[in-house]
């Protein structure tokens, strides 16, 4: 079979890798992309065990040349891009009055500009194909804001607006663009939080538990499937009811 091809940025670990594994289990060929070469290599080896073809590309999504290389190499190897998941993201938390300009710039660069760079690159490919599925990973923080995360909230709110604009621009070419907004998900990033902070988050969640990376991956797998062909420009919260 001529397998579909999915590129997932920031997929060396965490939510990105969980999404890559889920799409591989559905039979897609996978492109692992991350800024760290070792995480790329490890994820490629793990996903290859599922019997699909896997390409690993070290790329910094803030660098347009890296992004061009990511997509051109994918086309050279697979000849197509059916799915893009913009997952690459970072945090540099600080209170607004203490936040350094570098902390603001780096988060906006990775989370928002990186999403734009990849959207622009894949749009040209998918428009020629006259089909495609794009999912951008936002956050509930981009909807509700959060103390100490002005930069992260701004970037993830920007991702939501970018998603809606792209969905309107690309719909005529049979390309859907949606976003998911995870809440408190158990990842390497959240494992480092103190017990009190974790408890405070859990108290905000009606389901009274954190989410798993697989919870996000399951929704992404639906959005890139034929079952979601008539869904575009939407933001789906994966947060246990934290934001209603």
C-alpha cells in the first residue's frame, strides 16, 4: 500500500513522540523532527519496530532553512506529505515584571514562528496535492492565560488564531487545519513540578487526574483521519474539563 506520510515536529519525546507512535500504529510512514539529534535517533529506532518507514531529521523550527530542509528531504524520500503536526514547543516561565526579553523572544520564536514556518512550507506541498491534514498543538493556557506564563500564553493563543486563519485560506484546496489544546499532561516537563503545584492543577480538573500524552495522540489521530474530513478551524480541549 502507498502509505500516508506524517511529519511531527518536536517528536523526539513526550507528546510529540506519542503522536508519532499512534500514527505509525495506524500505518502511516513517519518523519521524526526535533532540535536534538539524540532524541531523533532514539525515537526513530522505537517507531521502526512498528513496521513503517521512518525518517529522522534534526531541525530547528525557528530557522527557515532548517524547515526547508525538513520538508525537502521528506519529499525526496517519500514524495508526499499528508499530515503535519506542529508540536514543537518550549516554556521559559517568569512573572511578567521579571521576564527577560530573551525569555519572551525564544518562546514566541519556537511556539509561534516555528508553527508559521512549518505551515508555510507544507501549504505549498499540500496545495499541489489538493489535500492534507494539519494539526497545531496549542494549550489551554493559550485560552485562559496563566500566572508566570505570559510568553507561553501569548504564543499558544497566537497558534489558535493562526490555525483559524490557515483553515480559511486552505479549505478550498481540501486541506483541514485544526488545533488541540492540552491541559495538564504528564510529561518530562510537568514531572519536575513540585507536589503542591501538581495538586493545585489537579484541583482545577473535574476528572481529578492529569492527562497522558496518549490522550492527546488519540485526538490528533482522529483529526487526521477521514472521520474528521468535515472538521476544520476548530480547537479541541484535552484537559479533563479544566476549561469549559
